[in-house]
């Protein structure tokens, strides 16, 4: 049995039914204190995490948590980027779980280490532990005697032990930093001042440069290989083909680029299965082969004929991550050890899949011989090309032993070969009884799965692994279980009080365009549909949309974000006096029905196109760790969701993806960014929940509702672009 065959697909949640004593967050599966903390240098706390910085500020949030629990200066805390060489295996940085999983683990680990250091200080002073104080990382006796810092007190103390879980993190009354301090972002200064920090900036001695040439679609085949042109390449350029994987490596980047351009014009590809019809995604999604599951069901399934019945269909297109910086990675093979630098969000999962993908090599590379380091890159909040380009670099490094190889994708590669966010069709039906209350609700959706990240299938989910000779197909994307928040069905269960409910999920079993995780997964499409639909129901009753929502909510924290966003907005109360063409919209959701609560109101102007003027958001993330970080996350999510909602769509003909540059895949420009205000409700006595994805769905729905308010026409298809608006207007006139 090979090592690859023994690697089991990774789950989506921490297994807490493994018979071990419960520990917080990822500490449960990484139980040794030395996996999290080190005190090798006086006055310095080294912090290890398995979560990675994507621009979301997690390194700063973890720095705050550690400084709080240990009572050390922020400047003393050094959070190390994730690496398989040292630190915990926390799986994937996703799902807005980093503060809960990594932060929760570090709070407990710090509490444990603080208790150990206090015990050492008490023994040194010959006094009870409760008389010892800690300030700015120094321990002092009741008489003011300096007893040393953590490094001095823990010298000779073994931290390579399992956390006992006995120490308690600080009480609310003892906190001095969480939710109050405004620390400088750990990662921001380098980015602002243009200092090397990104994977693209990394240079290694003797580094080579690689490029990959790929077919237009997943199942196209190579039918012409220009052997004569390859033979005529300069000696400094190496080109080879393995199945459909075409690689170019050169000592100079310009030579690699020139050779790839020349080779691309001479290679011949044969198209595979035709892509769907772009302008009939509704028809494709509803007719494609699929597996059907009932996600949720309660109450009676027979619908009374009386009352007000309403049905509507909503459509979301394929979306690209469209990161500003294209995917990049470096790899070095010395004949015994493979070292990889990557901006993957799942370095341990990636390592598992590299082992699987190299299992057929003459000498497979063992997992223990692969070291992967995270280096920051352009964030994408999902599964982009970072893992794929890392494996591209691995394959090239194997052909160039002793020489590090840097592989950089082109803009066209990034927009056509990274996994997309799935196209998504939603059909909603509801009944209101004689009193105007929701009595029945059905949510039915069609989409590909929302996860095909590495490490979660028996076969490797790496693009080049599917292109090599005798390779296995890419695994079909799956949906995480509802216990992990769901995938296509994320937020498909409405949070409103409705006694009779059914949610049906149709997961496509064909994948003409490669799809995987994108920020918020199915919550973006489902909340857009649900909150648009709720506005439609309120309008049919002639009732104010806010009143209708509040009448069907029994969650006090949901009501609180709705009340807060309306009360804090300076322009919402004046909406009756606006001129024609200005519209207002409201929406809310609790992310994953278990995470953060977020309410949004939007103000737009609609003429030939939609211009978003203002967004106000209220958010409840429980205990606030880094207030500025929460605001940044919600602002960023709101702006990205605005871009998705009014501009973005992957386009294609029957043979190729056509949105391969910024002109054909436009994103929101700086000049189009609305004024965004975020109102944070801090609940220091509640567990923290992540902010990263809470705004995506509510912003889309609020914008759609605002467009209806301005235009008087309901638009149920995204994006809310000029051509979509025009089709909706013509359809309304025809009706």
C-alpha cells in the first residue's frame, strides 16, 4: 500500500467525537503547547498558526489575542506565517472561522502558559501565585520585585506537552485590548510602502522562471506538438509536454515569456464537450444531470389553496475571483526534499494532494519530504489558482533538480483556469395566510458543489494532476455538510418564523466550467434570492419591508442589527424626498445561520446603469477582537459584493471562456466605490464569530431591492448590469 493511498480525505469541521477531552478551537486537534507558542528570545513571544493571512487581518487579530492573554506588549508578539515545518495543522483558512478556531486555541494555550509562568514566578518569590502580577510581559511580586519575563521564567520548562485545559482565559472585566485597541496591521506597512512581502516578490538564488500553456476547456486534447519549434528553442529554454500539461522553463523571465508566446501560436488543441449556452444558464442548470437532496424539512407539505401564493426564479452567473495579482508559486527539489512557497489557503491539504499526484512517479515523494510555506499573495477568499500554480512549480522543479523554479500565471490564466464560483438557480415559493403571515415556504436550488479544494477527495484536486498522461479527472465539487455551514445550500434555510418549510438542493454532476469555493459559497445567491423575495412578499401585502421582516423574526440579535442600521443611517429617514431614479433597499442575514448577523441598507441611482451611492451596515460578531479588523472585513465584503452584484459575470462561447481580461471581466473601479459605513455591535460576553463573509448576501439583496425601488421593475438575474436591467424592463412591459 502506497503512502498516497493511506491519505484520507479531510473533513470540513473539527472532529470533536474522537474520545479526547474537549479543547477550544483547533487546539483540540493540535494539543501540544509547543505547536502554538515559543519563548526562545527574551521579550519575544513567537506565535504559530495554521491559518493564513489573505488580507483579512488575521495575523493582527491573533497578535491582539496573545498580547491580551499574556499581558505582553503588542510589539513583543511575532505571529509566524503558516508552514508545514512548524506549527499546527488547521486545515483551510475559510468559512470565517479563523478567530474562532485559531484564536480560541491560542487564548487557551496562552492561559495555560501564563499559569505555568505564574507558578514559576511564585516559587521564585516564595509567595502565593495570586500575589504575582504581570505587566508588559514582566512578572512582579507583591513588593514590586521584578521576577523576569516569560522567556526567563519558562527556561527549562517543557512546552512540548499536551494542553491540560485547566487554566481559564481572562474574564471580561480583566481585558484591556480586545475590542478597544487599534493596533497597526501586522501586514499593512509593507504593502503600503511597497516593500517585498508578496509571493510575487520572493526571489531565490539561481531561480528559474516557468510558464504553463493550457487548453481552453477542461477536456480539450492536445493534437499538435511542434517538435521542430521546441528543438529550435535557445539552450537556456526547456520545454516539454506530459499529456496535456505543457511546461516552459528558462533562466530569464523574459525568455520564458517569449518561448511560451511562440509555443502557444503553434500548439494545436481539439475542443472537448461544448460549454453551455451563456444566455440560457437557467435552462442549463435546470436540465443538467444532478443529485437531489432535501436539505431541510418541517411541518406539513400540503399547501392550502387559499391565501396569497407567490413564486419567483433568481439566477446568479459564474463568477471569477479576479485577484489583482495572478497566482504565483516557487518550488525547489534537491533530490531528497521538496520545498514549496505558496499563497494557498490550505498548505497541509495541498501537501496531501501533492503526495497523491506524485504517487505514480518512479520515486514518489513522501509527505515527510515536502515542506510548504505560506507567503502572502493577492487575496481571493476562496479557492483560486494558488494550489494549482504550486503544483505547476513542483512538476517543473522535479525536472530541474537543485534549481528553484518560480511559476507565474498570466492574467488570462487567472481569469480562465482558476476555479469559478458556481452559477446558481433558485426557485422560491411561499404562502401568506389571511393574516398576512408566512405559513409555507419552499426553497429549491440548482448549482454545482461549492468545494473542490485539495485534500478533500481521494483524487488530487490540482489542475496539472488532471492534465498529465494517464491522469485522473478532477473531482467533482461537493457541498460541505450543513454542520459545517453547507455549500450550495448555505443560508438556504430562511431565518424567518415559518412553520412549514422545505429546502431542496440539486447538485450538478457535470462540471463544464470548473467550480469551487468562493467567498460565502451559496450564501451569496441564496440570501440575494430570499431577501429579494421577502421584499416582493411585503410589496404584495402593501406593507413596509422592515415591518414585514420584524413581524416574522423572533431572534433578538437579528432585530438588533436591523434596528441599528436604520437608526444609525443619516440618509434612510429622508428617502421620501429623493428625486426619481434614486432607490433604497434593505436586507439582512445571519451568515450560515450560525455566524455573524449583518443588516444592510443601500442607496442607489438608476439610469442607464446602477450606481451605488451609499451602503450602511450593522454587524454583530459577538465578542469583538479587533474592531478595526471587523470594520475592514465588512467594508471589503460589501465592496466586493457590490462589484459581483452590479458588474461581474464570466462569459463564454461554446468552446472557450471569453472573459479573459479586465475589459471583458470588469470589476468595480475606485471611482465607483460607494460610501460605506459600518456599525459594530460588540457583545464581549458572547463567543466571537467571523466577519469575513457576513456582508456578501445581504448587500446583493439590498442592492436588488433598491433597484426595484428606483425603477419599479424587479430584477431577479445578476449582475444588475445595463443589459440585465433592459431585459427586465422589456419583460415587465411585455407582461
